[in-house]
């Protein structure tokens, strides 16, 4: 369990794309237990990071464009695991 997560009180300004990407990478690293995936798992690891980042963008900006981005990322993850 990550013990340094704090409740956020100020959401202005919203997270940048770079911050979202970095936090998605950190999240996937924490869940997988690997800071760098093996070659065999690299594609799945990268897809997971992209799907998490897309979902975070939807949470930040619930726009139609963000929903399309999420759908594309999730389809890519699904194709990879099918």
C-alpha cells in the first residue's frame, strides 16, 4: 500500500497531460510490482498505462473527445488480451 497518498484539497489548476501520464505510470508500476516490465510484458504494461491515463483525462475533462480517447485506449487493451 502506498502510504504517501494524500487527500487533495485544491484542484486548480487541473493536472497536465504530463502529470497524468506520470501518475498513470506510477500506478501501473505499483500494481504490477515492476518498475520496468520484461520484454514479454512491455506491450501489456504500456497499454495499461495508456488506459489509466485516458481514464484520468476523462475524469479531468468529461468531454466527448476524452470519451473517444478512452474508448480507443480500452479497445487497444482488449485487442491485446484477446
